């Protein structure tokens, strides 16, 4: 899914938002953050693979390889759970960055995907 979801990748002044490059990347991130996305029995990976959800990483620009925040977005564009290390809540700065990304990048992406699926109806 990394190629399909590549338009969701974004780099801002303080944060990078990117999609996992592989399932191993997703599990590694979850293990480093000590969050449930790393557990194959909880449904996150299945929801991601079945395209019901997008799972994304938010990283600090100065530490792009270090897991920081993981969050989910539903196929219809709603932001779900946002988790910092050990499932702790995230700062207002992080939430603001996700909200800006959501408006600028995610919603147009979802809208474009929705338009591709629509079937014209003859009148």
C-alpha cells in the first residue's frame, strides 16, 4: 500500500507525516512506541491491509527515523486514534500539525479516491 498511499506523505517545518513502507515498518514502529498497532491480533494490520484504514507516522524533522506518533485515518477521511509512546496522548502542537495535514493533504486525497470509485448513472 505504500505506493498507493504515497500522496499522503508530507513534510512540514517541524514534522514529517508518512505512510509505512511495509508491514515490517508498521510493526517496528508499534514495537518502538509500545503501542498496540504492533500486535497482529488487534485488527489494526487487518484494517490497514483491507484498505478500511490508513495508518500513518508523524516524525520530527530532526529525527525522521525515530518513531514518535502513530495515527489512523478511516477510508472516508476521519482521523481516529492518535498515539504517542506507550499510548500517551500527544501535544497540541502535534494535533495541530495533523489537523493541517488533514485539511491540506488527506481530504483532497480521499476526495480523489472517492471520485474514482463513483459510477455515473444514466438519466
